[in-house]
């Protein structure tokens, strides 16, 4: 406690003042009481204003920074009272050091500011709730996403944004939350911007007191819509992979049986079987390069011919309209092309220097795809016309059976003419598949 006269000179200075400010009573008696005010407050006239208010209203109180002898400051709560007899003769100043309270309040405000900044700017939707699922607060992100204001979301109002089919499971998750110690649910939530129901993952944890009693639940809702879509696509791709694997195994099994039935020896079987599997592998390579469900026929033809001969120059013609085959059709057509190319290398246009190979295709007016394999400049042995191996069986039996194709295999005196006609459904019928 400090007293000053009407001129503001210190007339008493108790032990508490000495401990708080650092000056002894002898050091301050008779000096201006303004010495305890900071330079900023003195510049603003705080000391004189305080005395005027106290004289007029009977008291003046407030909190501010005060000076110590060593130049440091403390946050003080001050009360100034006028000393009265017949008239005001001076003032009594009572102060308390509230620095720790001030720091605690500032720390609390800073903590609240950090929480609010975090809650209002992270991508998740933040909310607070009771154990019953009744909402007590929602962040601005929740309001922007759902179009429900904080007031509209209080209690169970927030369920308006949840898909009707998901509300029972959501409430059941809240009923089990206290027992489990956590709340976790994925449910569809309406997005105000376009009315779409998006999958959100909502999780919450509880805040308890020292006795373990639940005080409140803090939760977040995160948009996982795209993640769920990717998981669904991954599942579909896995099913497709299993389907493709079964189909491939069936084809390889058929190749093995047919090759074994027409092979003269084990080494003959091995050579032809490996070549045929390699042809199948080339198709799979084209399909997996861009994970495509359809393959370009021109790529298929070029890949198969290139596997048998490096360069033919003007002895080879490849021409046709842009056509895509579905993968199943492409696998079987590739095997047929492989058999034709293998035969051409051994006995036909690719065996000598005079032959010419023309591979063309076009789409007829009725929508059927026609592929023509035409070899010329070849002397066809009479025995070859009677030979019927795996290649011709694949062309004349397997293709019609598997794809509904129409095929023609014709050996002429100067070469071979083979045509494969595929129905429209085996092709990609539109730019988008």
C-alpha cells in the first residue's frame, strides 16, 4: 500500500510495496508516485487520469504493467481511493501482483487461439459432442461442407446431413462409443455445393476428468470418398485379374493339349509350345502396357510379324483401318496370326526371297471385321494341301467356336489366302468403348 498527497508525492510506503517494487521506504518518501508507472502510461496521462477518476467517483481501479526499481515490470491490479477528511487530502493506492495470473490467462488465450486456428483451417471437419452423439459445437468447415449452421447442427440436428440409410448405424456407433472408448464410423454426408453424398470417416476420442468420467468428445470427419472409390476399383481389378488368369490358364492348357497331339517328339513339342506361349505373352504385353481392355489390331499384327522376321522391305504389306479388339478376341487372333507367320517362315512367303506377304483388314457394311492374310510368290507342294496341323485347327475350329468367327483357309498354286471374319460384338464399337 502506498499513499500520496495531492501533489502526488509519496507519503507512506509499506513493506509490501518495498517487496513488490524493490525500493525501500527511505528511497521513495517525498518522491513522485509516478515512478511506479511505465513511460508509455505516463505519456498517455494514466497517473493523472487515475487520480481524477478516484476523486470524482470515489475509486479508480484497473490492471496494467508497473515498474520495479531494477527496471523490470510486473502486471498489477491497482485500486486508488481518495483520502478524505473535510476534503480530499491525498490518495491510497492498493496493489496486488497478478503477473502469474496474467501469464496463465495469456497462455490460455494463446492455446485457445491455436486450437481455433487449427480447428478452422485444417481440411477435416471438427466437432465436439456429448456421449449420446448430441453435437455441442461444429467448426466452420462443417457448416461450409454441409450447409448446416452451428445452431442447426446442435443436439442431433447434424444428422440431417447424414444419408438416411446411414443414420441407424451412426447412432449405434455412438451407443457403443462409451463402452469401446472411441467413436468410429464411415457414413455418407451430403455436400452442400452439389448435393452429392460423400463418404466421410468420422472418428472421436473422449476427454475425461481425473476420475475417468467422460467430460466431452472431440471428433473429426474426413472425406474418404475418393479413397473408397479407389478401393472399389482395386477390388474390381483384382476380380478381373482372377478372371484373366483363369482364361489364360485355360488357353495355355488348350495349347499344350493340341500341341502334344500333333508333335512328333518331346523336343518338337517343346519348341512349338514355347513359341505359341510366347505369342500369347506378346498380347499380354500389349494389354498390360497401358492396362487396356482393347488392343489395336495394327499393333497386334506388327508385333507378331516382327517376332518372326526383322525386315522384309517391299515384300511385306500391312494396311487397315483403325480397329480395336477386345482382349479375349485379341488373344485368340494373335495365336492365329502366330500360326500363320510360323507357317510362312517355314513353308511360305517368308521362307524364300521371292515371296510377298500382304496382311490387310477392313470393316464391311454389315459391321463385320475382315482380316486377310495373303501370301504370293510361293510354290505350294502338293503334300502341303493335305496337311492339317494345329494352325488350321485353330483357324477353322477354335476361332469359330470361341468368337463366332467365319474363316477360310485356301492353298493356291502360288501361295496361301486366309481370311478371318469377326462379328461386330468382338470389336470396340465406339470411341469410348
